[in-house]
């Protein structure tokens, strides 16, 4: 709109007219005279009256601003003051008594623009949810092969404790107890079924059907169940560490050969550990706990565990231990990821 | 000069009421640096000297020098010691490393340096508080620094090629001078010439200082480097004009003495000479910022404002959201840095370079890269007349014979086909006189050159006649052979005519006396006139007709010559010894034949070009050293003063009322004389520049040219100045864009200019304006395109902070976009063709029509950028959702997600992820976010091609894209088929031949 106006009016103007003094250092003495002339000049010009008025008003205002500044006559800082003035006027225009008057329309337009953008993204996300199944992830390549994690886990894989000072190991015991609450025999018997070992617990049927879960009782862990020894061996310097494999929907270990766990000293003397008791004794994750059907339908699924009971570790020195999964289809030597198929932790038991 | 003597000389100076700055150079040299600014003001003032008005005795007293013996050697030594050598002082030059630093730390670079510094800061904070610091910030900092360094070096290289103004001035200075000291003539080094020295100058010399002539023999000097007038001017000891630049008794430093000899007293040396003042003025002027630099600064302000605003907002937001101080500071830095368009500086530089090359092909050689755009923003062109608007070649424009004015063809290529009745007998006589009574001649070996372009010996008017006769009558050489010259009186400024006596080819015994000269002089010789080949006695009617014709031709700014002849009686037949000194032959009662008038005609393409400038809203002002009448005539013929407009004087003459009674409102054209300009203050000049649309400044000095340019700039105009002489160089330097002439331009003017017109043609400026406007538009497109991707680059980080989702786009990928995938397309936008007729709109208003305005930012950031961000986020959510993390579960997951010790993070399906698995996932997402941006940038690139027109109309021929698509399909089908067969027939023939 502005541009059109200008070009329509322009021929009647000498070209230099529209320019304003920029350099505040040089105060233009006859500015007022020029303005009067300009007003006269404008009066001669024939244009659409309404639009013209608006433009003039604006111009007049700008000039007023400039004149004010000249009156103050401070050469430095005027540029900034002028900018500030423009900003404040932009926010609150005292003549039109309107806030953001000039931008009111654009704000409305932007509101509708963003509203429709929001509608579009909502629609697209809705369509996304239509295409992906709530029960099965579309792709599981990224999460395979399974990772490994141990319990107790308290922000560190270094187990440093002093047998004679319970406060150094008490939090491991609390952590383990808390973790094993879900494995209490009574709870497992009540919620889950006792399914046949040594084979997959496949539940065909509709995808959205609730699936049953196999029992994994706390008592399977024997000495590491915390039932007989409520300190999980920490009080005697024979700590129990539970190992679990990350859940992956639809993951099946190779048929007939359950995934086994084996631990050894990672670096240093092989004999630093001496003996480990595994519970269950097979040191493996039974096939009946697979496959996993996803948390929406497989609500009560409890991850199988293997407990490692380090009964005779060398004391008063850090022993790095690496526990690996072994089995067909298991990868335990990914260089970039030290938690895929294996886990490394250190035991430093002081007496 | 001994102190006692100095005091003695002070008295006559005071008598003359002229504080000639005799000792001023001493003080000036001492306080040169302190007073630099003040001196510039001083230099802008007119040359103020009165030595030309002094009598020889006063002169002798003033400089305490003997006018025959010169200074004594001892005096000369002392004056040299006091005043310093007679040479041009170079301005205190800025060391190279300062220039380099200016390139390195100016404008856009500063923004990038700040970014780089913040990156390093963020990295070191990270390093200090986290064991495992993210190296992204380090890389980013390094890349930013590299970008600035490379572009900085490039600009420095560009810059260092120019700015050799002072060297070019020095080339004009002669080496040796002939002075007379102690009565002996001696050849000395020009540097050793001192005030008051008695100097001798002879033809071919360059003048060693400003010299007041005390005696001269036929001395002519070429002042073209000072005044722009190419015609040699004679010099004599008499003061002929108030103005020292116009008086005949002063010759100026570094001008050429063409012929004759002169002897004079040195009245100023070195920097105090007229030329020295121009040199120091030119090299001392500081140029303002180019418009594009102003625009880029404005752009930086905008971008910085947006960046700081976003950064600070999110700084506080992140504090409110519960992040620690350290995190918040790193976020702040990250946001600010992410807002820096890394590739833009390089893009702009490359775009300008490309345009500069394109302009060079169109004969506009751009010296300063930023000046490429300046011509497009130009709202006023101050053009020199000679050589730019005109051909710089006197040409016959009109003839008057048989009581009729005929127009001759003045175009460069003789294409207008204007003709006149060549069958008239009067024309026969006229042509014969013009050809024979003429000392000009063609230089040899130019047979292949068109007549108009041949080089000649002799002065400009005679050459013009020679060429004219050669073209429209007959071979002049042949004519001269057949009508041999017997005697002649050459032209001189006192008798103002030239006469020669020839034997006639049709009557070999008879002599004919031919004469040409100033028309009024010629008429005085005549008692009869020729009409259609018949002689008639001179009558009053004829005299009135003559006067009218003379006034008409003179009023067109043309130089008019009259022609007459006399058939000598038979007693002066062949063999008579003519004596031109005693005039032993009759030289009255001649027969008047006609008038021929000459002008330096405008170039053919100029009126059209001026018209185009008009249409483009550019005001064309003529600033010339020439006379007002000539200037006005040329201005009218090229359209600088349009046909409809008339000056106050003309209107007054037409209405027959005094100028003071005119209604000045209706007058749009004015011719301002240099002497009027001299008495004006800046307000009056502003008033003239504002009130009048069509302005011609005539008789202007170099300083006045500068003042006019400054006046225009004060009114906010962006000024282009064209010029070719040394006298134009201050104005060229001061102008927003100085345009020098490549062929006729002096070395100094080329050094002072930002652009050189290789073909000297004003019309090339129009091309330059067009290209300049185009690149401005295209830079807008380029910047709009580049800025758009800023939003999809920065929103991931913002969402990362607000929603605590895994980081959707990494720093390195941002760099890949800014410096990789966005650069070449952005540069390609520099090649866009104009959308509308860019030569039909007004020049942009530098105050309001910015390169980057809030509308551009609004479109790029607020609208297109938002859509792009949406595209990226959608891809990001799709990939995460398909792999198990649904969007809603991602909110707030950041702390766990980025925890390297947490290796069994559950997703929406209950699956558990190790840290590395999650990170691989995250990088996949970042890659796809990156690709999404690239893909939406395709669309952005295409839409940025036009700002108003439809893409289908202007942007591209979409249907041409489809031609290749079937072939792409063919490739797919063919290769899938091949692979199918290879799979089906392992080890088969096809596998052996094609499996790679």
C-alpha cells in the first residue's frame, strides 16, 4: 500500500524531498521552513484523500520526533534514543491511544497462521498414531541386541563398601529389597502363571488380548533372594548382584539354547574372584520368559533374573568383573556400547 | 629566508590586505595530524590568492626576489629549509595490519567472532564442570573463526588492490625544473624548487610549481587535468580575470606547457599548489560507508536483537524451568550462536563478486566490491560533461549559408543522415574556404580509420572543419594540392581571424584570398554577401539575418566561425610576392559566404540513458567546468534539462518580465554558475538541490564539485559522480560511488573512483544501475532463503530446553546446513532475473527500503521457518515413535535420556534401551531432521526465486523438469531387473559381466 502511494505521488516531488537528515551531528537549521514547503507541495498533489491523510499524519509524527531530538541537541546517543522512541511508540502509540496499533492486524493473522499450523501437525500426528501399532513397535532393530543391567544400581557400577560398616552397604540392601518386591512369591503366584520351562511361552491370539506372564519367584534366587540372608551377603563380604537382560518386544533367544550368564575378572588375576554361585543354578534366562509382548498387553511381565553370588572375592582391592551373556544371537563385544550383552563393574570389598 | 628579510617582506603583504600564507606550510606541517580535519575544511574552500593581481614590482617585493636574477643560492637553501621540499606529502597511511584488522573485526565479522568466542566460552565452562565435555561447541567455534578468517582475507585482498591515489598524483609531477638563481640558469630537482624561484618553462615541459608568469612568448598550457578543458590556453603576463584559475598569468603545478616559453615566479609549492590541494583533499577524504555496508549493519543489528532477545528469554525460562545457572548460561550461548547465519557473509561476498564480474563484462569495472550495489541505490548522478556526456571531440554542428541554418550530422557513427543542399554554389565556396584556410591536417597512415575518428594535428575547431569537409565535400589534401597556398596570416587572439591566399585550380593564374574567424570580425571585412552562388551587396536585412543566425547558433553553446573570400584582382596574379606583414594586397570588401558552428556533441546513447535514469527516478545533475551556455545547450540536447522545462532566465525572457517577478514555484530547471556557488552557504545550496529537478552547474572548481556532492549527500541522496579529470577526483572520492572513465580518464581519477566505465559511455551507467538494483533484490532473496533455515535450526534447541526432549538437531548438522547445503543455492539466487521493470521504479529510499526489514524477518522466521521446523519435528517424532518412543512419553525424558549410566531406559512399549542405543537413535533423528530441513529448503529455494511473480510465470519452467523423470524411472526399473536376474542366476553371465 505504501509503495503504491509513493510511486503515485512521486513525480510531483523533487527527488531529494523524501530524504531526511540522518546525521544528527549536523543540525539542519532551516528544517521548519522545509516542512512548510513540503506541506504546500503536498497540498498541490492530487491523491486519494483518505489514504493520503494517513500517510501525512505518519510523516508529521516522524518529523515531530526528529524536531524534538534536535531541540535536545545532543549529538551522541540520539540515534539510540530515537530507536528507543520508535520502539516505545510501537508498543504504545499515544496519538492513536492504541497498543500495538500498527501490528494489531498482523498479530491476528499470525494467530490464525499458527493455529492452522497447530491443526496441521495435530492431524499429522494423529495419522502417525493410526499407522503405528500400540502393541508392537514398528522397528526393533535399534534396541537389539539386548543390553544388560545389574541390581543394585545406585548411579555407579563401583561397589565399594566396608563389611564392618553397615552404612556403606545398607543402601545396596535397601535397593535390592525394593527391586525384589515385585518378585515376591505370593505376588507372583497370585498374578502370574506357572508355565512349562524350556520352551517359549507363546500366546497366539489377537494383538490386543491381554497376555499372561510367567512366574519368576524371588525364591528362585535362593541365597540371593534376601529371604534367608536379609543383607544379601553384604554383611559377610559375599555380595549378591542381580543381572537382568533388557526387555525387547518379540525378542526370542535362539531356540533350545537359553541365554547364559558368565562372569570373570575383566583385567588382572583370574583368581581374584575364585568362586561365583549363580541362581538359578543354570545361570540362564529360561526360554519360558520369552517372547515379551509389550507393556500394554503383557502387564504383569516380570523380567527373569540371574543372581551372582560372589562368595570369595579378594578383599581390599578393586576387582573389575565382566559379566557376559552367552548364547546364539547374542552379541557381547560391541566396542561402542559396553552394555550390550555384557556389563562391567568393580567390586572393592573392605574388611 | 632570514628573519629580518621575512619581516621586511611582511609589509607589502599587509598593504595588499592579503595574508598570503607564506609561512603557513611550516605550521601546517608541524600540526598536520592534529589539524587534519580542520585542514580538510580549509582545502574545500576556493583557492584564495591574489598574486595574479600584483604588479611585477609588488610581486618582486612580496617574494623578495630579483625578477631577472632570481634567488641567491643561499636564500633558496633557507626557504627550502623553512618550507620543505616542493613535493606532495602522502597522507599518513594506515598500516597494512590495521587495514587487515578492519576487515577482520568489522561489521559481520564481529558478530561471528562474538559467536566463536561464546562457543569457546561454553566449551571451557563445559570442560571445567563436566568431565566429559561435548566437543560440538569447540568445533563450532573453530569453524566460525575459520569462516571469518577466510572471508576477511578475501575482503582484504579485494581492498588492498585499490587506494593508490597518492602514487598516481606523484606520477604527474615532473622530475626536473629549470630555475634561474643568482642570474644563472640551472637544472634542479623539482623537489628543490622554492617559493619565489624564477622558473623557465618551455613547450613540452611539465610545470614544476604554481607560477605567476612575468614574461611569455606564445606560451600555451594544457590545463585539462585541472579544469577538464582539453583546449590549450595561451598564457601572458597580464591579469585577465579575477579568478586565479581563469586568469592568463598563472600556470599551475603539473600541467603541461604545450608550446612557447614562459618565465615566472613560483608562488606556491608542493601541497600548497592548486594541484597539491586537490591531491591532499582527495587522499584525505574519508569515504562514508557504502549503502550495502549500512544495510548489512542494519541487518546485523536486527539479527543480534533477535538472538539476544531469544537468548535472554530462554535464559530466564530455563531458570524458571529449574535448570542450574551453568546450564542456563550454556543455553544462552547456544541460542545466540545458533542465530548467527554462518554462511551468509560468504554468500553475500560471492554474490557481489559474481555481479562485479557480470558488470565487468558490460564495461563497468568495479574496483570496490561493495560498490557493486551502490549504483543500484543511487538517487542522484552528478555527471561531468566533457568526455562522459559528450564525445570530447569538436564537431561541426550547424552551417548557415543562403540565409538558412542547416544541421550537420554530429552522431559518432554518422548515422542520422541529416543533410543539406550540397548543390548550392555557396556551399562550394564555403567548403573550399573551410578546407583551404585551415592549418589542421590528418596524421599519416590512417586510411582505414573512419574520418571522424582519425587523429589530427592542429586545434580542435580546425580539426572539426577538416573532418567535416573531408566527410561531406571532398578530400582536403587533394584540394590543397590543387589550390596551393601562397601566403597566410595565422590565427591569433588579437586579430581573431585567419587568412590565406591560394592559387585557384580552375584559374591557375588568379589568387583567391580566403578568411575565417570570429563572425563579427569577418562581417566587418565584408561589403557583399553570397546568396545561391551570386554576390549581392551587403544590406541591413542581411546584417539582421546574420545577427539572428549568429545569436541562434551561439545560443546553442556552439563556437561560431565566419567565412569570407575575395577574388584578388588580376594585378595580384601568379608570381606576386605577398607580404603578410606589410599587407601589400587588398584585404577589404570581401564577400561573406556563411557561418559554420561547432560543438563537442553529446554521445549518441546519452539522451536515451538520461531518459532511462529519469524513468528510474534518478536525478541527473551536470557539473562541468565549461561555460554555462555550452553546458546548458548540452544539457538540453541530452535531456538533463528536459524540453518542457526552462530556466528562470529563459522564462523571464519569454514573458518579458524581470527574473525577480517570476513565480519561482513553477521553475524546475536552473543553471548555476560557479561564481554564484562560491558565495552560497550550505543552506542555499540545499535549497537549490531540493527545489530544482534539473540542475546544471557550470564553471565549477574541483572544490565546488565536492561541495555539490556533499550537498546532495546531506539531503540523504546516494550520489554517483562521473568524471575523468584530476579536478574531479575529490568529488569521485567523496561520492558514494565514483565512476571514472576508462579511456579518457586520468590515472588519478581512476584511482579515486570505485568503478571504471571501460567504454567511457554514460549509457553503461544505466546498465550498472540495473545490475545494482538487481543484486539488491537478489540479495534479499538470498538472505530470505538463508535466514529461513535458522528457525528449524534453533527451535530444536529451544524445544530441548522447554520440553526436555532428546536434542533433535545437533550443532554439527546445523553447520552442515549453514555452510554446506544452504550456501550454493543461496548463491544461485544471485543469478535471478529481475521480476519487474526495475528501471521504472524509484531508487530505494535508504531510510525505509532496507535490505533486511521486519517483513523479511517475519516471513523467513515467523512463517516459512515455522513450517520448516514443523516438518523437522514431525520427522523426528515419526522416527522416535516407530522405534518405540511415542511423542508424549518423550516430554521430560531428557535427564534420563542423557544419563550415560542409565542403561535400561524404558520406552512406550516397555522395552529397555542402553545409553548408546538411545544415542544412535538420537543421531538417526538428527540426521533425518537435517534431511527434512534440506528437503523443505528445496521448496524454500524455489519460492525465494520470486517475490511477486508467480513461479510458473517467471521462476522456472516446471514442465522441463518432467522431461527427465521417465528416464529416472527407467534407471530404477532397469537396475532392479538386473539385480533380480543376478539373484535368480547366481554365477550367471549377467553377474559376471555387471556385478560390481
